[in-house]
C-alpha cells in the first residue's frame, strides 16, 4: 500500500520535470538528467509518506530550489513570491505606499523621515514617530520586512496608522495620533544634487533603477542652469542595479559611440557590446568620480568606462568587484530566479570580478584615500536627510557632530586646481 502511494506521489511530481523531454538534446543526456532528477523525486516522495510530521509540498519544493541555486555563485538567488515582488519593486523604481523611511528603535517601528510630497508627508507624519499599530495590529517587535509589506499596497487603498509621538519638551507625556492615509505611487529616489562653491556641481547616485538615468539628466540640467563648470559624481555605496540604466548614465559623458561595457556569457557568440551614443551632452565637462568598497556592479561599469577612456579622475578606495550580470526570471506561483548569465568587462577588457581569496578585483581609483571606519559610518548617516513640514530639510546628524568628507574635499580641490591651471595656460598662450 505504501509503495502504491509513493508511486502516485512520484508520478505527480514527475510532471514538474517533464519539460526535460522537450529539450533539444541527445536522448542519452535526457536519460542522465532524468536519473539525476529522480533523486529529488524520490526524496520528496519519502518525506511526504514517511516523515514524522506533515510538511507543505510547496515549502519542500522551494527548499530544493534554494539548495540548487545555492550551489552556484553569491549573486544567483531563488526568490519566493514576496522577495521576488520586492526585487521587481526596486528595479522598477516605484511602488504603492506611503512615502516613509522606517527602522526599528527599541523594538518599535519608527519613522526615520517622511519623503517630500508623499501621502505620509502631507498627512503630517513626522520623524521619530513610533508606528504602534497598522490597521489595528500592534507593531511591537515586528520584523522590518513584514512592516514594509503591511505598509505597501495597491494605490488608492487606505491604511490606518496609530502613531505615538515624542513630546516637544522633556517631561511631557507622549501623544497618540490616528492617521488614515491613502496609498499612492511612490517613486524611489536614487539621485540627489547640490551646487558646490566655485561652480562645481555634485550629483550622488545611490543605485540604478528604471528612473535613474532620467533623473541624472535632470540633475545635470538643473546644475548647468546654476552655471556648473565641473562635476563630482558620487558613486560611493552604490550597489548597482539595472545594467541599461548604468550605461545610460555613462552616456551623458561619453559620446562618439564609445564602448562603455561588454558582456560575455558561457556561449562563444554571446558577447554583447553596449556603447554610448554619437553625442554626449556633457562630454567635455571636467569631472571626478568618487568610489569606495561599497561601489559595485553598475557603479563599477560607469567608473570603469570613464577611467578607461580617461574621461574622469577616480578618487576613493578600490571598488567591490561584482562583474556579473543577473537576469531575473519569473517562475510559476509568483516566485522568481535571479541567475548569473554573463560577466561584464570594462572597455579595455578588464575583468574586475572580486577574488576574496586572492584579494584581487574591483577598480582601483587613480587617487586612493583611506577613510577610517567610524568616519565612514558618520558620513553615511549625515547624507540622510530628514524632512518635516514647515521646515527646511536637514541632515540626520547634528551639525556639530558631523565629520569632514575628505574624499569629496580632495575632489573639489582637484577640480579647482585644474581650473586654475587652465586659466594660467590660457593667459600664457595670449602673452606676447
């Protein structure tokens, strides 16, 4: 009886793998693959029939997929439906939500800051507000990702928040506030800009999503109107993102159809060249690029291309060294597979994939400036802006506690020196 049940289970599960019969391979290879897959089928059958507790088949299949992909590289990943949905949100650059950055403080869900012109900001949510309930459910001890899933949702739907607010004066009691906020499409902001002294523009890119290239173009145009004559492009702690977005950003500075990056997959004919356009809007703009150990993938593509073409000076520390391309493949049931399908190379053919054992890889900047770890942490914190209605945005770190950004300061000095030298050369050429 047990064997008959197991046979029925096995027959049902085999349907999951029947696709192998349609692959255009030799029958001997198919037979070998079938024999190997049969191990998984047998294990699943034994667990379903004999394991001491009843287990969910879906979880068992997911577990097998996790294990299979786990034998590949560090960047391939099997994603269960909720994670797959989150990954798509990040790359698409927008989601239905409230527009708040949140964290956990003293085990309570706490607002770091609302984002400008979002439902949370307009409703009056403030920095340091504790969200104690989401739709009547307590948030005490909630997992941060669970909170994100609860707060996000379809645009037009309403979420009810109960907020505990810190007193304005020491000794006063906390106050409780109720908010009913309608979700809207929230755009993930990845680009910020500011005008530095001496007509130097500053653009920071935190990742590359579907909107990044357009936003970089907008930031450059705005700075140009402010009489920008040189640029600092900050790619520190940028983990990458969409390959095409990184290529489009680099194209602002590289014209003449120059090669930006090429990818090479397993097959001999799979090389793909990605090039700039014939014209670059900012092809002659003097610039410095800031990088560090947190700069990876897309940010390394931009930095590597600009360095190879001698288009910019790189300052900071060696980049992370992630030179692989992942495709995100949707699977049944909402799951997904992030699979490494190629490696990328800089225009000169540099393979910058990280080798932890040999301590090689990454892109070495033209000027190396080491920053102490405690200063790095403070610098990251003070770049986070806090927004509050009726007040100007401010850094999350008090002014008297902020540290000097030595890497940015060196970049500004270099651009100023270049400008001075250019003027001296121009004056010398005009002298009798």
